[in-house]
């Protein structure tokens, strides 16, 4: 079977959607599928990666490509089906539209929630956008239940949205007892909705409680200068900037606790899977799809968003009990392997592909013969 993945961001770059496209594509190729990727931002080397230009020479997601060029690329690749990732970029909309015109089965996966505000407001806004009228995929999936409900209402769909979670390579992200230290880790963009400013406030509270563990913050974003100013005078907070994949794996394996203090817009959180797979307990906020990844009291704690005292108390509770930390670490790794491994998630997508093509998996036809 030939599959064309469509993503605004190149799978060779960093980011939640990029990592999922890369991981799924590599797994499918190992299974015998012929996988191609069309993208607009970033760069990937290889004849199965096709970069499409925008109408303006700007690498920004709001700059659309030309519909005719999207159609031409799809026609040249001749895929059996197209899998479009992310619902809210012009490339996504045009790819789904092109598939409709060409009569090619199309899977659309929603990876996102509104960045702020209530979903109902954005659903009303959808009537003024081309999304509701142009997005007519064969099957829609979403990475979490909140993301599924949002895209269903946003597009006015009547069918049930299939929830297929994000995946993790559990062979890459894994525990390492020798590397384990006592620092607290955050990995992600430095933007307001990620709540890093709440983590900094919680760090100051932890210092008053007697906890001086280092807090490592990895990532870049428009809020970086403000966050550094907020953290000035707190010598145990260290900004690492953007880290490569190798260092990121080491950071997760060495951390005592991973923190995701998001305020809103967290449809899933791939970083949570990276932490769980590394056997690192998590303290995260109870927003969006996070509760579908972390069970409160099992692999970590969930706290209310925007509450630094509550965040600090949850972190302190784990730091104060080695027995609790070990139990949560074991639970985290177990959940990652059993529920979120690429082997588990990849097979769920195989079932969706077969459904889109009208193939009965019970016939057990090999992927390369589909």
C-alpha cells in the first residue's frame, strides 16, 4: 500500500505533530508500506519527502500553497490513501480538498484544541471559515476525546470520531537508573499557554519549603525573555534553550519529575509520553486531553491550571517519598509500553486505513499486497 502523509511541518524537525508523523511513517515502512510525506515548513532529505512552497516565500503556517500544486503532487505520488495531520493549516485543508476532487480516500487526524477560550466560541467561529465547508475527509480521527469532540463540532460532523492517541518509541525513551538525578524538568515551547511562568512561581514556593532541586527548562518561545526576568534571582532555575533529540532523551531519563503546567490548549502532550516512557513521574495540569494520558495518583499528579501553590505541593509530595516516586515510575513505564507504544498505536491506524479502503483485516493480507 502506498500512503502519502501530509503535514505542515517536516517530520525531520522538532515538534509534537512532526514527531508523530516521523514515528508513524518509520513504523509503517518497517511493516512494508510505501510511505511518502508532503510538507511545507522545514527540511527533510530523501526522495520520499516532498516539500511544497507557499504562495509567498515565507515559512509560516498561515501562508497557503496553491491548490493545483497540492493536487499535482498527490496525482504524481499516486497514493492508495492520504493521511493528513493537523486540521488547522491551509495545507491540511487543501490536501483534504484535493483528495475529494481526485477521489482518493483521506484520513484527517486532529492534533489540537483551541489555544485559548471555550471550544463553543471557536465552533461558532467555524461558520465564518472555509474549514466546515471544505474539510470532507473519508475518516476523521483525533488524539484525545476533547480533540475529537472539538473537531466534530467544529466541522459539523455526525459520525463518531475515532480516538487514536499519540505514540512513543519505548525503545528510544526508556529508564536509566544510572542517569537518574534529582532535577525537575520541563520540555516544550516557552509560550503563555504552556504555563512555564506558573512553574517558576512554584519553584520559588518550593524553595521556601526547603526544596532546592534544580529546575531545567528546555525550549524556545516568545515568552523566553519574560520568563528569564521572572526567574532572575532564583539560582536553581536553568534555561537550556532548544535541545537536540539525543540530549532530550538523556534529560528525561535523568529527571526526578517532569512538569507540564499548561493553562489551556493541551490536546494531548507528546512530552508526557516521553516522560512516562522514561519512567519519570509527571506533575501536570488537569486540562484538555492530559487526564487521558496521566491518571492522578498513579503515574503522577494532576493539579488545577494556574495554581502555583498546588503545583508546588504536588512536586514536593513526590520528592518527599522515594517509595511513592518508585511506584509512580514503574506505573509510568508500564502505561507507556502497554497503551502508547508505536506498535499499539500503529496497528490502530492500520485498522483505520483498511476501513477507509474497504479492506477486511480478517483476510490477513500483507501490507505490501494491499
